[in-house]
C-alpha cells in the first residue's frame, strides 16, 4: 500500500456507450449464473423437444415444429431469468449505485443492458433452436427442412421472440429491481394480463389482448396460422412495439428515479 | 470544489435534508459530521447524482455532475462498501467500472496495488471482509484519478494500518489540490484528518468552518491552574468575573478568562503559579454540544441494576 495516488497515465477518460456496453458484457460474463442459465436454456429446449416427439411421432412439418415450440417454452423461462438478472444482479446488492455514478446520464447504462440482453437472448434462443430443430427432425425421421422458407420463418421468429422476452425482462427488472418481482411481472405481462383483458366483452379489449407478446407470438410457432390470432408479421410488429415501449418506459423511469 | 445550495430532500413525510448549503473547497480535507439520521449519506448521494433533490442544486467542479462526460475523472465516490456483487472478483468489479469510462486495465492494477488488494483481486467478493470491501470501494473511487472525492465512512471495518493509510491518502490527495469530502463517526479520526468541518443535524447545517474554530465555538476553553494559594487566587479571579472549581488533586479549573489574564492577575497579587495550562475542548465534546438538540436516535441513560451494574 502507498498513501499517494499515482496519476492516471493514459488519455483523459470519457464515458461512452461502447465502454458502458463493454462493462455490461464484462459483468454478465463474469457471473457463473449467466453461463449456467444459458447452457440450461439450450439443453432444456433440446431435451423437451426430444420428449415431445413422442406425442407426435409422425414425420410431418407440423409435428416437428410443434415439438420445437414446446421445447422453446422451457428455454423461454430461462431466457427471462437471464434477462432479469442482467438488470437485478446490480440492484440486489446496490452495485447499481457504483455504475450509475460512473455513468451519471443513466440512459446509456439502460441501453447497454438492453442491447446486451437482446444479444444474449438472440444467442441463447438461436443456439437452442439450432440444436432442437435437427433433434426434432432426426427423431421424427424427417418431416421438415432448414431450406423451407416457411420453416425458416418459424425458427427466425422463435429466435426473435427469445430476444424480445429477454429485453422485456431486463426492462421490467430495471423498474422493479427485485428478481422475484421481475419474473412475476414479466410472466404476468406476457401471459396473464392479456387473458384478464380479454374477459372485458368489448372488441377493442380483445384486439389489445391479441397484441400482447404472449398472444401475438401464437402464430410464430407453426406454418399454419390460427386465424383468431394476429398473423406472424403483425404479431412480430406488435411484439417489437411492446418491447420498445418497455425499454422507453424503463429508460425514463431510471432517469427520473432515485438510485 | 463541491457547491451545495439550498439542498432539500424529502422521503415521504420526513425531511431528510432541509435547505442545506455549504461549499467544500479544493486542497483541503472536509469532514462531514452528524448523528445517525442527520442526512449525511443522503447529502452525499445527491452530490454523486444518485438521488434527485426536491429543491436546490449541487455543482461538482462548477458543473452538474449528472451531465458529466468524464464522470470518473470529475468525481470518485465510496458510498457503500457492500455495493458489490458477491459472485464477481474484485478485479472484475473494478474492470467493469473502468470500462464505462474507457480506463485501461493497467489502471485497475495500479489502484489494486495502491489499496493493497492485488493478491486478493482474483477472489470472489463474497469471500471478502468488510475491510477488504472498503479497500475495493476506495480503489474504485480512485480509478479515474478524480479531482473530487466523496468518501462515506471510509475507515469503517479497516484495521489500524488501514485507518492510518486512509488518513495519509486523503491528506495527500488534498495536498495535491483535490477536493475531499469525508464522513465519519470516529471523532478522533476526524480530528486527525479533517481541515474543515461541516456539522449536520436533522438534515440542517449546524456549524461549518476550520476544525479549531468549530471546536472553539462549541466548547468552553478552560485553564488548569496549580498554585499553593488556591483560595487567594480563586477570590482574585472571582473579582474579574471568572469562575473556578477544584480538580480534586489540588488544581483549579478556571473558566470565563484566559491564561494570560490569569498569569497577570497572579503576578499582581504575588501569587506563585506552578502550572497554567489552557485546555481546549475536544472535537467529540464539540460534536456532542453542537448536536445535543438534533439527535434523531438519542441513546437512553443506562439503568442502574440493584446489584450496582448497569444494563
């Protein structure tokens, strides 16, 4: 130990979005939970996809994609947990105060977390889907092909949905700060609130209920669309719109609120 | 420099900081004192931009810190030594902070060396003692080689060597022309470290100024006198309005006058003096006097048990 502080020998330090993103990536990769949850998401999707081939063993495109969709259900929960922890890991021990003091404008910190969450959501959902789909095809003995544009659309939307739920969880986490509360609110927003809204017997509420990501994504998972739900393109637009709304709300909330 | 103007913070129906104004100059160590609940930490959080005041403003180095483009260069802060993720290593915590401001890893190694944490830097923070967390917190505050430092209770949990090191560090940082604001409950530590004091109570400013001035204003300057003619001297002193009380070992404590006046009076009356010692009050006495009406959580008087022990 020395009692004098040596001067910083490099150029003037400046806060930047790139640096803040690098910081968030360092933080996420330095926690074992990130890797365990990511690996669990990939493996659980593969396993559950394999189990669901038993429910529909005929080698049809619908059965192959159904099994992948069921597998994604488990993957999605774990992606929500990763997205949650990107926000709440800083809050549950007050480390957020150190990082907000280093990035006092705050919005770059929120956007860095959101971007990291989107990338991790994309990567985990992408890896999990890239593993689960061939497993489903192999166990069914065929039925679908990567080269089929309709299949590619389904797999692409599953991966995008993974990124969206991760970003929504991160945004909710920045607002609610607690891991348990964030998981509850995120799942409630995705799946419970649209059901409650749909109980109101007015067309406008039915339409609003359909736009919630949990409902809007219904037609992401198959090549034959359910006509009572939004079509895949409209569903994707609605999901992206809700995700953006959560990000904007979280950024405004963090900017205004005491740390 | 830190300039606080009419700062007010309210939590629910409680006024945590009440129209507080002070300036912390550069080149000095300024101590922020106050009893529990006085609003010290809340004030520091507003200086760092973590809490938004309901009224008033804070300027760090002449500008609003919340808009700083070089925050770690402008202000280094240690507010809560527990503000670390237990699953991350000390080095990784510092690297993550440094990355936000484009500070290279070599600087992380420098501050780890400075704080004596190099050997423990690879360990997870969850295994650290309070003192080690304090050192990592101080290392984080120094990362950007800041012009201004805000340290909330920096010696909490440190061993004597660490306390001495923090004392030397803040003194050297101030000597370097930086602005240093330190809070502590340890009056003896503040008396050794601080040049200026800001004393708060119930969110309000009670006193501020150089340490000696604050002590002098809040405590009575007594003079200890020893003489073989105590009664004669006491009578003479009473004639000029001074009061005396015996110490029990043959001495006299004289108040309401000064040592030179006592010496001159004794010479006039041909009273020999064996001792004439001005007694300055301590910072602790000054603190207790200044804050006696502003204790949010005043301690009770120990109750005497029947067997003579207190409980």
